C-alpha cells in the first residue's frame, strides 16, 4: 500500500514539473524570435501554466481490513446466537477481502483562463518607415503560430510604439502605420481573422524605458490581450 502511494505521488509531481516551464519573456529583441508557446503563455495567462493540484487521501476502512465475523445488520448491532456460537475455525476459514489500492494523491490540472498579458517585440522596420525588414518576418511567423494556440475568441491588440526622437504627431502616425502593417501581415500570410486583431498607434506616449525616452527599446510593437 505504501509503495503504491509513494509511486502515485512521484508520478504526479514529475508530471507537474514537466508541465511548468520558465516565465515567458516579456520583451523580445530585434534579433530574437520568440517561441510560439511562449507567445501563447505571455498572452494567454494562467491557461498555459498548469498548476499542481493536491487531492486529499481517502482510504476505505472496509477495504483495508476484513470485516469481523459474526456481525449482522440488525437493530441490536450484536451477533446472532448461531453465529456467536460458531467455532473459531470457521472464522479462520473465512476469506479476507483484498486491500484496495489508494487513489492517486496528486494530479496535474490546468487553471481556468485568467486575465491575459502582453509581450513587447522589437519588430525590425526600415528607418522612418512601416516596411518590414527580412528578420522581422521570422518574428511575426512565430508570433502567428503562438496566436493560433489561443482561444479562438481572443482579441489581440497590436500597439505600435516609437522613441521620442522626431515630432510627436509624426511618431503617432508612424506607430499606427507600423501596427497596421503587422496586422495585415498576420492576416494575409497566416490567416489570422482580422476581427481578432486591433491595431493602434501609441507614438512616444508609453516608453518602455521611461528614464530614457530616446532609447531604442522604446521602438517596439506590443501584443496584448485581456
């Protein structure tokens, strides 16, 4: 019994450890390509992060030990006269019930989907342009595969961001064009439904590095849900 119980716990813990991976990156550099599963985890919340669930251990006392001989279901709860007078040899000959195996004590279950998240990607565009550079295509191809892992009703917001160099109205317009370019690529090249994607231009209003508005990290595309 104890060996079966220990085995069940070990298997459950091993499965849980295999299902939980490191926190997905929240910022992807210009020369990096995110894994589709990391995109899904970052945007899908706890749905893609299985949690360990522990269930109470239950034992069946009647199954772990043989029922006493001579007990009957009656109002008095005492043994009937013939059974009480039965010789001890009869009790010894009564077959014992086999012990029941204990149920598994630990299983891996997924939590219900929680509030979504976001991922910032330094999508490579041509200078002062919304034209995608070749290395940006690999990023968007992987992101598209990650979006396909999300629930079909999930709406993804695509926000274009710039640094603070240049006039603010120009940056706002450029960031919107870049977000729209990303949306069209995902729709045209990967068949992501257009109604699941919203493109917005944030310009220089939300720098990733607020201490340095001109930092190159501020030029990015943010994908978010929830």
